[in-house]
């Protein structure tokens, strides 16, 4: 981990897919604390094998769905492509605020969010059907999504249909992006895929030292830990959210400054 003086610019990498980093960039710039955000997308999205089946499955089940569960802003975007408000639509559950805001921006009302924005809490807290002995759930997911949500829901005897509607793939950096990455002392991660994308792009780049990780929540923090970051190099809030994520960036920057003061 490199150190800095209190007045030196700290470059902060934004690693979400292209076009999804604007709000975080603006929030960091507004801090006016010598933090300079730079976009280095580590991931991009593509349609998954079940994308074309979503619309038919959403509106033509054998029995109506009790919920559609949505676990990311990208999944919200995918659902919006099939959503038709003129038809009878099921209730929608969002994993957290960011996903809820995205759904509502597409005109999709959200009926439920858990007390904590994780798959574990979503599976544990989503209400069971009040009209049937079986709660039927449609889960438009990423190809790479873990089975955490599926397992939690089925453990409650809920009937879950998972559709792999999109895939998250690694973005490939240009030489100029490689050079920019070598200047970054903090990297912002919103998913395990972004963590893997960063490592894939920086592998073999000796000029790029491992940055501090400012994670949106514990899932990304766990991915960093599994990839070799120490606890002292990872900063994340208990409850995911934009303001809390920005606070994690501030905490990481303060950590860099404290190291400088000690040296």
C-alpha cells in the first residue's frame, strides 16, 4: 500500500461497467478532499441464455408468481425489457435501495426490500404467500450469481424458477487504462466480478500496485479478502448504499494519510 501527503491527489478507480459510474464520481468529487475519480470499468454485461424466455415466463406461468426478485440494477434493467404494466404483474422484491431506485426509474413498483441489502436477508425476510400454501418466485439472475438466494428461498419451501437472463464479463483495458490504473491508490468495487476484472487486467502490470478496496458492501469485501486483500486494506459499510460507499472511500483515503503521518 502506498502513502500520500495530505495535499496530494488520490486517484480513485471507478470499476462498474461503462456508463454506471457517474453518481459515484460526482459524490466523490463533491467531497473536495483531493480525491480524483477515474473510470476504469472492470466489467460489462451481455444477455444470458434465458433472456429471450423472460417475457413469456413472466406472463405465462402455470400459476401466477407471488414475487419477482431482483438483486441488482442490471437485473432491474433486464426485467424492464419484459415488463408490461397493462398486464397483471406480480409483486417485485428488490435486494436494496440501489436496485429499488433503478426499478422505479423504469416504472416498476417495488413491494418489498429486506432490512439489509444481501441475498441472505432477502431470502430470510421476504413474506410468504398469503393466498397459497406455496410461494412462487421468479428470479431473473446473472449467469454468475451464487446460489445463496435460491438456497435460502427453497429452504423455506418456496418454489423458485431461476432464469439466467444476463452475464457479467470482464472488460479488457487499453494501454492508457493500464497506465491510469497504476496511479490509483483506491479502487471502488460493487461486485465480486469487478474484483476479478481488476485483477485480470492488472496481472503482469508491475507498475500497478494493489489499491485499497472501497467496497459497496460485504459481498464485494468478501471477494477482495478471498483474492488476497488484508482486512486493513478493505473498507465497506454494514449497509450497502451510495452514501455509505462514499464514506468507505473517505475512510480509505484517511487510512492512506495516516500511514504517511506515521512514516
